């Protein structure tokens, strides 16, 4: 029998109290860590670990997680991990939990760190496999927890994207103002597309991203090298990028630098600035009500980018009230703009200086087939006025399509007075990054008075013609230097000196007129030029200028591959005088620097215009073109008829 009997109440209550006391001393919330880690790992498809777990009971449970880590994929180094949060504090509504709802009045992340890596081979450590925990694949997808306030203190992200040649740091945190949700602030610094990048974004509350009833404010300022981007406004549904009311301002020295930013290859341009409204709907980004300038040209319209497909598609309709054609030189591989174009970068001015100093005129920069095949494009462009006192063109329209690397220009049309110069061209990719070119041009009733007006003088008449070309190459210079085809031009009326000055350049034309012995402002009766293009060499089949007082005939070649000129011209007066001796000359040099000198060879020895009738007068096949280009009953037709009458007796005599 016990000397000191234990009271019954102590046996009933003491033992459980003692057990609770021992449990309170030994209890650790870390016991739940393995279960939480397993579920989080299954949901993210990535190992998730937690060092410690603390819970403070109450009406609202306060849960603190220490050293939360989300690992990298197996083929990435283990350290640093993809994500790490030294301390995360969550408030959990216990009463709502009893009713099956997860409500988190507050979530705080202290010094979160993120390491996002994209390799050259396309592998990424930030591609998460968001699945369901094992055994719950067929279960209903749980609703996301309701979060009241999310706070981030001293967040950092390191982003390395090898494919984009990018390595930059992001600073992420939330800032609070009285009576407002904590706003997210993101600051960027590093390199993007091998260019220095700095940026700052101020947005609304992170949790408000899911609140479609409240437009989410956004203010973004970004500088990537010399290119700047500004976005300001609101987005109705930020997670779906729709309902945007954003104003964009984009500026830089060259639009081709936008390629890494927007994923669309663009030609080189002079300095630009563009503003407009941005929206997104059904996978399409749209810039509308755009306006700005490109070098000396203004530009406006709309652009749509469909990015939800294997190959992005760009559709644009643009217009200019006034355009300098030199600003569009990048589309044919030329250095765009002028040496005097404002706001050019030093590198652009150097390129302009090299282009001016080069003896070559035709652009030799290769066309990038991989860049063209990376996007499909459809562009309509209209220019109401073309700048330049000596520019003979008034307006411009074009429709350009690029589909799987095939370039189609149907048409490009340049207005000259009441007439028009139009062309259709197709470039199809071939093996070895070479393009096959097929094209034709049509000069229809070009107004010579407009051509002459650009040179500051008067005149009249029309200019017509047709041409075609077939070729292969990977630059403008190669395509022309290897081309085959033909070109025929006919003009009636006008003033020969002014026409030559305008089309040939003032200094060269004056020398040419003087050498030909043509008086100033001699009326044109007929001008015919008929050339065959063979392997890049224009060879004259007919070259004739009939004026009131003289007949100029000639022939020769224009070698587009070497850009070399070798033409011979001869002037014969219609009415003999003491000073009306034949004036033979030779035009040599290059397309960029032609030269005129007296000719003392074969053309002088032939003597007389009649001996050259076979070269002077066009074949019968040219008559339809003459009628098509400048109208029926023209002086050229009369000249042709006279030639036929003069030939008939000679042919009969030869037969006898």
C-alpha cells in the first residue's frame, strides 16, 4: 500500500496537463515542413525546401517561413537557386479556413531573390511545370487564395538571356501611400541586346492585377542604348494585356535597333521619334493614331503585330505628308538620310561620309534572308509630297508583302505631274541566300513640265516607256549587275537643254550640251532610247534625240556591274551652215562621276546621219510602245514614217 496516496483528481487532470506541458516544450511547427515541401514540389515540378516554420495562433494566424528555396532544374547548377526568400510572413484567417476558404489578409516577402537564366540552346530555368500534387490529377482545381495586401522589401532579380545577349538586374519592391494599396516599383540596370539598359516602372498594387473593375496604372521609362521607350496610362486587364489606354513614345537614332526589343527586323533608318496609342486584343499588339518623324520625313498611321503564331506577322498602313526619299534608303540597302540629317549619331555620320566618298552608286549591302524569314509583313505606304527642289517626283504609293522570305512589291508608283512611273517586283529566296528577281516598270505620260519645273525652268511634253528585268543576287548592286531585260523610253515635246540638265545633273549636263553643240532651250521633237539588258550591261539598240535644229544619234553600253559608262553621241544639223559640222563625243566614267570628251574614232569616220539610219530609227516593234507611252500621232511616229519612206528606195536599189 502506498505511503502517500495520489489524489484521484491529480491522476485525472495532472497526467494530461503534464503531457501538454511536455508537448508545449517539445512542440515544433517544423514537423509539418516535409508535408508542405512535398505538396509544393509536386505543384511546381521543382524541389522546394523550407528551413523553419513558425506559427503564432490567434483569430488570424501569423505564419513565418524562413529560407524558402525553389531549386533549379537538374541540368542547371544548384547554386544560386532559381528563387530564394530568407523570410516570408503570411497572415491566415482561421475562421475563413474553417469554412473552406483561404484568405491571406497580408503577405510580406523580405529580400526575395530570383535568378532567371535562358541558355543559347533554348533551355530555361524559369520554365515551371505547374502540375497537381500526386493523386489529385482528377481533382477540381482549387481557387487561388484571396490576398489582402502584398508587400515586397528589397527584392532582386538577376536575368541572363544568352539568346538576346542580355544580362541585367531588377530591383523590385512595394511602396505605400496613405489610403492606397502598395504600388510596385521595378528598376532595371545592365545590358539588353548587348546595349546598356536602364529603366523604371511604377505600377499599381500587385494584387490589383486581377481586379478587372479597376484599371491598373502603369508608367514605364526605358532606355536601351540610345533608344528610349515611354509608356504611360492604364490597363483594364493587365494579366491579359487587354483594355489598354496607353500612350507610347519611342525615339532613337535608328529603327533597326528596335529588333531585339520588339522581335521584328527593320531596315536602317535615320533618327526617329514616334508617338501613339497602344492596345492589345486577341493576340495582336496594335499601335494606332501614330505620328512622328523619320529623318526629314513625317510619318503616321497604324501598325499591328500578331505575336501569337510561329512566325510573327506585321500589318501596317503608313502615310507621310512630306517625305525625303533618302530617309527610305535602308529599304534598298543604301545608307539612309543625308550628311546634314539632324540628330544623327557619330557612326551614322561616318557611314554617310563613306557613302559620299565611295566611287560606287548602287547599294551593295546584302539582304538578310534569315531576318526576312523570321517575320511576315504587309505594308501599305503613301507619301503625298516628295521633298527636294530638284526631285522630279511628286508623290509615292507602294504595297509591300513579305511572306516566308518572298518579297513582293505590287506596285510601287511614283507620280510625276499627271503621269506616273509604276513598277512591280518579286524577289524569291533561292539556295545560298540568293534572291531571284522578276520585275517590270511602266512610264505612263510623265509630265516633262514637272520634270523641268524641278530644275527651275519651263517645258512641255510627255515621257513614256516600258522595261523589264530578271536577275539573281543578294543586294541591289548584284541584282542590277547580273540582270537581263530591256528598257525603252520615248519623249515628245519639251526643252532639250532643261531636260538634260534635270535628268543628268547641272554640271555634267552643261558640259554635255556644250559638247553636242546644241543651243540652249532647243524644243524636243522626239526622244527615243531603246536598250537591251544582258548580264548587267545596258546596250543601246536605238538612241535618238530629234530637236528643232539638230539630230543626235548614238549608241554604247552602260555596265551596271562595274557602274561604267561607254556611250557615243553624234550631232548633225538639219540645215547646213558653215558651223554645222558633225559633233561626235564620248561619255565615259561611272554612274556617279560621268565624263564627256571629244570622240575621234569610228563615229567621225562614218560621217553623215544617213549612214547611221539603221541605228537611228527604231524597229517596227517599238511603235505600239510609242503610242502607249505618249499618245498616237506623235512626232516620233512621223519620224518613223519618214525613215521608212527613205529606206524603201535604198532597199529597192540594193535588190537590183
